[in-house]
C-alpha cells in the first residue's frame, strides 16, 4: 500500500538546521549595537543552509523586494531545486522568513530576539506586502471569542470569560509605540495588565497561544509579514489571529501620500490582495494544510533561551511544529566543535 509521507518527515529538521544556523550567527553579534549587521549575517547564513535542503523553495515573505534585498528577497528561489536546476525532483514549498526578528533586541542584548521561518505547500501562505497590520492574537481556549472590530473592553471580557479568570488577571502584550496610546489607555481602563515591548511582536504573539507563558493576548499594530508567520504558528498551536492591513500608518511620514497609497494598493493587488480593508483570519493568512514552523532563540526570551557559547561548541533552544502531525517540539541542541577531546556540557534549562 502506497502512503504519502508528511512534509514534516522530509523537511522539519532541515528547517530546524536553518533557524539554528541563523540564530548562532546573529548571537555572535549580540550587544554590538550593529542592528543592520546582525540582520545581514543572519540572512546570509539562513540562505546558505537553505540551499542544502532537498526542495524547490520560493520566498513569499522575506527581506523585501529584489532591488532592496540581495538575499532572501520576495520571489527568490531557494533549496537544491534552485541550485541544481532539477526542480521537478523536489517538493515545491513556499517559505516566509524573518532571519532575525528583533534586530534592535539583538543589537542591545535584550530579550526575545529569534530566528524564524514558516513553510507550506505552494500557495499555503499569504503573500503579504511589508506594510503595517492591526492584529489580535489569542490562544486555543479563546479562539472564536474575540473580534478585532469589537471594543477593547469587550474583547478583554471575552478573553477573561474563556480563561475563567478576572480581567484584572489578564496580561496583554502591546508594542510600545505612540500609535498605541489609545489602545493602552483602553486596556488600562478595563483593568487588565499590560506588558509593553520595544520590538518582536511575532514572538509575543506565539507566547499568547502557549499556556503557562503568562501572556493572554497580543493587541495592536505591527508588521504585516510577521502577521503571516504568526498565523502559521497559530495553525500549529490551535490559536487564532485576526488582522487587517493598515495603510494609514505606513503613510504617516510620506511626503507624497496619494502617490504612495496608489502604489501600495496596486502592489497588494498584484500579490493577490483585492480588498486591502478586509479582516484576515488565521486560515486566510496561512491557508496551507502542510505547514511547518521553526524558531530558534537568539537572546533569552519568554519561550526560548538564547544561544550559549562554550569552549567546545554552542547550545541552542528551538521550537518546531507542524499542522500535519500536530507535534510541538522544544529542541535543545548542543553543537559540538573541536577534535577528539571535545566534550558536551550539560546544564538544566
């Protein structure tokens, strides 16, 4: 009897290698204050390792357009299928990457910087432009109870009801930005607690869907590409994201707003987004049936420890998961270097 092997079996641990390699390279620059350099080395290492994977991959969310990003740009082909020209021999995979989510966090040595990617069968991830997106992210217990268009207080009451706790016991993550002044006030007026973060709403969104993280929801405006990657994680965790693109925020500092607005809308249409004002749900952002999500800690964070270096190697902690088997794995890896006298160091997490 012929059986179809899940994509997880063929590619999951290859993608683990990709995020581990990117995280290690970025971690070597931690605290140097060189945000762009940290991102650059993570991108190059991620690209290098990705080309060793037996796949015909296409970057659908990456570092930007081709003229802006020499590597991992939108539309770039990666994997052995692109390298040896024999694409038919390999599975076709769409890939969304953020080689270093939290470039400022890495540059300053702050918490929650990660290397992350999501992958799906061809067409399994929305091709999102690099513009802002208003989001609300919750975990499995709250799925179906919130509405991005509802008042903040109403959503907080719904979250509290599903979690069987008081609103005062909730912790909501919000990016610390002036655009969120009213949102922050609304949350405070409702009585919930807030954890303001400087960067990294992708890792924060994942925390909201993991029980025991101490986070109960993410609210506010962040990056659109990060919203798609978050959706891929929600598919694996049974969580929920609702989102809407926000053109106004993208245009606040533009001199010729009308011209740029027209350009953004046209670009979105070319990427398959016919209605820029619609509300996107988890399955709209990540419609794929075979989704793989992988992330590796660069600096210590809520869910993952950062890269640790020692004399004969380094140690990483990663999260890998898939919709096909619904396995969620926390992977603690020791990368041994050196000769025959190298040793493995063990310490509890």
